[in-house]
C-alpha cells in the first residue's frame, strides 16, 4: 500500500472539501466494520437465546419467533435454550457469566428488574451486568374476576374491597411476579386491601380462579381471553392506558384516575456486559426489521403482545426507570419473596 505523504509543520491544512472526503471515508469504514465485527466473533458459531422460564410462556414465544429470522439474516444458527428456575434468576445468571462475544443472549421480561428488590442477594445487577439490545414487545395484563365472586365491574371490586378490607382475595403465579405486583400497585394507589394467595405457577392459580377458590387476578390477556369469551371469567380492566383491540369494551385501569397504573410488561433482548457496541447495534438493526415483519407481528398480537422496537439507549432508560418504580412499590408495600 503506498504511504501517505507526511504533513510538514508549515504545510497548508487540508481544504474543507478534502477534510469532508476524509471524514466520509472514515465513517464508511466504521459502518462496514459493524457486520464484519459480528462475523469475526466466532464466525459461524451458533447463538443461544436463553429464556429464563419454561417453554410455552410469552417470553419463550418471542424467542422462538425471532430465532429463525435472525438466523436467516445473520447467516448463523440462533437457537432457544430454556433455563428456568428461581423466578428467572438461574437463566439470567448464566447469561451474565457468559463470554461477551455475541454468542449468548437473554430474552426476558420486566421480572428481571422486579427481582432486584425481591432478591438482593441474587449475585448480579441487571442494570450493570447486562447490556440492553432492544425491546421486542409490550404485553398486556387483564384484571379478571371469577364467576363465583359475582364481581361485575372494576368499580364493584373497588367498592367491595373498601367495604370489607381483606375479605376478597387474589391469586398470582408467585411473589414478585408481574401479576402480583400489578395488584399491589392497584392496592397502593386505591388504598384498598385484598389478600394475596401465592401459587407455584400460572396454571394452578387459574384452576382455582375458575373454581371460585380465589376472587380475582391479573393474567396475561392471551391466558385470560378464552375464559372471558366462554363466560367463565369477568374482565374488569386492562393494564394499558387504552382499551385493547381484542377486548375493546373492557376499560383501562386509567379510568380510576389514580395516577400511573399502566402495568404493561415489556419484553426484550439483552447481552452480557462488555459485548462490543458494534455487535449490539447490528443485532438491534436486524431486530428492528424482524419485528416489522407482518408474520411476526401477527404471531405476537394473537398472544396479546404488541411488537415494539427501541434503540439500546432507549431500552436502557426504560429498564432503569422500571427498576426504580418497582423497587419503590416493593418497599412501600413491604413485599418479600415468599
């Protein structure tokens, strides 16, 4: 390669036009390096999408919907690996400890930051030990009541909870889950009392809700919808700021006028801290296009989820703000991991 001439101390500085050409060449080189940086990290090594929950969950669905398109676009295998246990901590910890070379990623939900206040000794900090890549979607929660409770509306629930504090009970898949903390936020803002019944998973809680052993519960819309349509559960409110297209007649929690009661769940992809920014940015770009695919959008929407892409920095801000929000609630309500 020919050497560039040395610029003497008394030489004239480059013209604005030449400076512009040089800067443009440097920018083009940096842009071209981004896909190369990804390709050089393990060449064709497969990429694990670690899901810290069991197969069949909303997070698992997301991971499996994005895996094949990412494989096609980046010309390397992406596969889903379920590492369930300890409210998502086991699988998350595996990603935190992984080599930050782009071959191990986490697909998670806002339980990730709820766990920070519930399990202070979990051994890692998701705000510093993980790098947000992109949000993938929002998931809505539906507040429902059992047929046996005879609760007919959101106002009815509020009135009965105020009239006889603690007499109504509600279920959740476990302490610290979004289902649990959504109701605790409602209790905190509305100054009402309901008794929490904690279960080991969603299925047994739904079974008891349908059987009338518990009165109410927050459920992902795709879990509750079939029972609402069959008349076995009464839909009282949706967690979003506006009604959901699948249940347009169901009001938002915002109609209570008690401040921010939006308890929608965010889902997204994370990488181990130290992952090169070029890799993060490339993944973010590919995910943007994958999430815009009509097939992926339709699959998400049938599960009550709305595709949502964000920059890594915007996702970091969302995750950080949500961590503080739930930590403040957990402290105010005196919630502990049972």
